[in-house]
């Protein structure tokens, strides 16, 4: 649906949901979401893997109940995709991209349960897909993609429980919660938000007198149990690593809070962000169904946001960390837009026609830049260039240096560098000589393949760390990753020699 809207003297074509019928908006939503899905699939095939994706692809090739950094769900998603279409970029990302379809369905159904206006459901699904988290975040193969899917499922089951207290929905909520925590421990924050909603909303609180909420809790724990057991067997490695973010760095640094808000403003896209906030206020309460729909959304969002705000007062919160809130926030944004359509102020009503077009333009620009990098003025500061470009040539240069010094293998001291080199040089033994706990579930190169002369590529120009590990290290200069004449980042090369023999330690063993 498009219309011409007067803004001053200009007339701009605008998608205006206020002028659409529920049926026409439903058809438009299906078409638009399908087109965005095609765009994601194209990006998934065209854009080189970012280093973290390459690292998670190693997980997909070495399935386990746990890893140092996160639970294993992203590894399962990657393995499924690579089994279907092969180990390339498209295979690594395929299941994450396809996860947007059920996520959109969950958002659609949840909005239909929570908001009285029938236009809200397709609108919420559209709004999720046109955010940068919904578009680009669900294209990348990172733990956020499965987490967002299961958070969308949790949002739907929470909405369903406000109108239907049958046991099946509690059981489904337990399964979805456990799966969310198997994707990323941030799922526990969303579970805490739902627990707060259960205590605060009468229609849910009354159900605590029945066994089903407690069964849901037990089911969530059972679904999450494999990762708990893995952590128990590995010294609570993931819990310690992730928990360290909560307990470390207690210095007061409120500028990180402003940085977090600004990041969400951009990732949601500006107008969607504004309508989402409006949809959570009392000004929009009339658009929600009776029975606590607005309160459920508010509490499920409030608990995680309170933690992120607390964390941001003393340390940086990465922009993607709140990604799992976007399904619920998209429903709030739809509520805000529905409320704005009924506003007595014409300017507010007109803004509802710009939210989706503005977001579409932004995600289109980001998608084109990620695929083609037509603008290179930022050089190595451009995150697309910094993370995705120059890796094949860099790997070839590193391998040429390896061969020139007669080295049999390459060692690194950085997991991202290691993952990209291992992916680009599958015939060469590549391993990270430090942080070995990252690889406890992996098939490591044999000690025989790591004997003799080796090439170390380090992110640190100081040879002291390499010498501390290997005794001697001969500096060989830099191997620089480049893209179209842009120097992105150097790696510092060293020649080492690891003697062979059972009496000598592997170069992967700390001295």
C-alpha cells in the first residue's frame, strides 16, 4: 500500500499502514517478508564470513554439548546448513536465514493475541524484518540468530498463556526457554523477564497454583541440561567466561549507556525505535487486549533492559547483545504505530507512513554495502571491510611465507585469525597455540604435523609472548591483509622450530 503524503511542499511515496485494510496489509506483509528473505539469501551467498562466523563454522564441524564461548545451538544450525548445501558461506548461514520465517510467524501470532487491531499482527512481522537486527543479524551465523528465533517463540507462548492456560502452552514455553538458553545464556534474561511477568500479571500469577508453570521450569532445565553437564565436566568454563562480564570492571562509566541506547536506535531503525517505546507507554494501552498483554511485553523487556543498563554503567554492552528483545519490541512498535494512527496530531499520523520505507532504505543500503562495498572512504575503520575483506589474499601471502621458510604448519594467538586461516588453508595444519580451552571439543592437528619449523602469526608485534611459549622466535616482519589498496590490519610473523619426539612437548602445550 502506498500513498502520496505532503511534507511541506514535497510529495513522497509512503507505505501507509493506516490506509490499509487488515487483508491488504496481510498480503503486503507476506510479499515484503518474502522479498526480504530473498535479499538475506543473496547476502548469505555473497558476503564473506566474518571471523566469528568462521570460528562458529569450526564448531559446526566439531559438534559438542558445549564450547568455551557459548552453548552449542549455533553449531547445530551450521551443521544442518552445511549438510544441506555444503560448507561455503551459504551453507554456514542458511539455517539462520531460514529461521526468520518461523520467527516472523511467532511474532505475527503473538501480536494477534496481544493487540486488538487486526493490522498489528502483519505490521509487527514487517517491523521485525526491516530492523537491522531482523535483516542483517538474522543473516549472519552467530548465536544471536537461534536465540532470536527461540525468543520469538517464548514471546508467542507468553502471549498465548494470557488467553489460554492449557498445559500444552506451559510445556511449549519450557521447551522454548531451554532452547533459547542452548543458543546463548542471554536467554536466561528473557526467562527472567517472563518470570517477572508471571508474578506481575494476575492472569498468569493465578496459574502458579497449578503444576504446569513448575513443569515448564523443569522442562527448561532438562532441555538445557546437556550444556550444564558439559560445563560440569569442563570446570564450568562457559559460565566462568560469561559470568566474568557481570563481575569485572566496576568503574562507573555512564557513557556506555548512551552508546548502548544509540546502538539500539540505529539497529531498530529510528522510527521503529520511537514507535516501540511509545507502544510500551500508557498512551498505547488502549490498543492492547484486556488481560495484561501490554504488561507481559513490558515485563519481558524490562528485566533484560535493566540488566543491560546496569552493565552499561560500567562497561560496554555490544549492540547485538539485546538482539533477542527485538521480536517483543517489534510487537510493541506495532502497538505504538496503531496508537499513532489514531493520534489527533496529523504529523504523528504521517510519521506512521514513513517508518517502514525509511527502514527499508536503511537495510537496502546496508545490504548493498555488505555485498559490494561501493563506498570505501572509511578504509579499515569500515566494519564491513575490516571483518570480511582481504582474507583469501592474506591467507595466500601467509602460506607463501610458510613455504619460503620451509615451515610445516601455522600457529596463531587469536581465535578469529586462526578460524579464518583454517578456513582458507584447509590443507595446512593451522592451530591456535594459546587459549586451548576454546578447542577442547575439537579434533586438533597431530603432534607429528606440528613438528619442525613452523610459522607463527600473531596480532601482537612484541615477540616476547611468542618467545615465552616457544623459547625462541625469529621475527619475519608483517603479513598485511589488504583490500583494493587499503591496508586493513597486519599480522606479525615469527619463525619457530618445535623439535619432534615423544619427550618434547607439543607447541600447543603451555610451558
